[in-house]
C-alpha cells in the first residue's frame, strides 16, 4: 500500500465520519424543531450534505472499481437535484393545506400574497416585465 492509497483512505474515512455527523445533526433537528417547516429545513439541508459526504467517501474508497464509484457519484448528483425540489413541494403543499407556522415565528413571507383558491402568488405579476403580461 502506497502513501497515496493510505492518504485517500484517510480522506475517505474523514468524509464518512463528517457525513455521519451531519446525518445525526439532521435527526436531532427533526426531533427538536417545533414545526413542520423548520423540521423540513433541518432534515433537507443537513441530511443532503451528510448523505452526499458519505457517498463521496464511499466513492473515494471504491475508486478502483469504476462501476461502483460512478454509481455513487450519480446518486450524489441525483440527491442534490431532487432533495431541494421535494422539500419545496412538501412545504408548499403544507402551506396550501393550512399547516400553521410556529407561534414564535416572526415573519410569514407569503401572508397576504398567497391565493389558496387558485394556488398562485398574487405578487408574481408585479415582478414580470409588461411584455409577458400582454395578452396576444
């Protein structure tokens, strides 16, 4: 075993340990946060980072097997693309169905701007250029 192999295994170990710590922080956040929106934020951000680090550490460990390493990297890319979108859609569905914010929440960005009847933001048309608002 060369020095480079040993160094890469140590880096892989550090990635695995760091990722595991982030997943643990995510689990604690899900248990400790007071409402659905904060729980989703805690679980999505830290678990995505944690799982990404664990998978990259595993890919680095299995670097000599291209099939395994490439699949692990593909899973990381898929995770980074889908986790934020899924969390956004779950949060939007929760807001749409009336899940309340935590009583100590200071600011509700969508209050007064969200129309639950047709599921649109009323302020969206304020930001569009007039070209897009003209009917053809």
